[in-house]
C-alpha cells in the first residue's frame, strides 16, 4: 500500500532533477519516465500532479487490494461457515459422521454478539464473542466478518495488545 505522504516526498524529488519519481512509485511507469525525461513535462505536469496525487495513490491502493482479494475495508473475504462435520464416538467406539446445522442461527448469534459488545463498551474481540455466545471460533469470526461486510461493524486493533477488535458503529 502506498502512502500519500511518501508520494508527496517523491514529488519533491523534482527539485533534485528526479521529476516523475512519484508516478513511478505509484506504478505509472510510462508517464513517470515521460516526466523524468521532460523535466516534469516542462514543469507544468509536475504542478498539476500536486492536485492529482491523492487520486493516484487511491487508484494504486485499490488495484493492489483487488489483486490481493481484499475488499475496500481491508478485511479478507471468507466463505461463511454453514455446517460443521462432527464426529461422535458411540458406545462401541465407532466413529459416525453427522452434519450438524449451526446452533444458534446467524441472526441469534448476531444479536448475542451485539449484546456482548454493548456490555463491553461497543467493541468485542473474537475470543470475547466465543466466551459470551458459546459458539465456536469459526462461527463467531465468520459472523463478525459478515457484519463488517454489511457495514454494521468496523475492524480495528486494540491500542495496547494489538488484537483485532470489532467496533460496533451504532453503540
């Protein structure tokens, strides 16, 4: 991901004869070398780029996120956990495979996570969600990511521990 401040620093490289370095940094090679060999398109293009740099950085970062398979929020997309295969031992020590549907269902789990976050000041981690809902880690994480994708929750890091926390916007 390219940084806006770094791009502006590369723009200032034109003072040392390296016009277009900011374009090369943002993977616009053709125009970057054109700026380099024409001294910033005779200086005019260099000054116009002062206004165009934020869009240039956003465009580069959006393309990079698409290549990595990330949505705009930056959280990896995953398939929802629909069913879990559970192996149970019976009395004769035989293994049976059965498909167990989710308990509780998605809506109930979302409500439980919302109540848990409300009790914790509007934010929750996956581990806290597991403790409060008695669901497994995969279900809680998939549900929280679904809520992020729907715009109900934002993802952040705890300032001290650095763990991923989900902040409920409306709480």
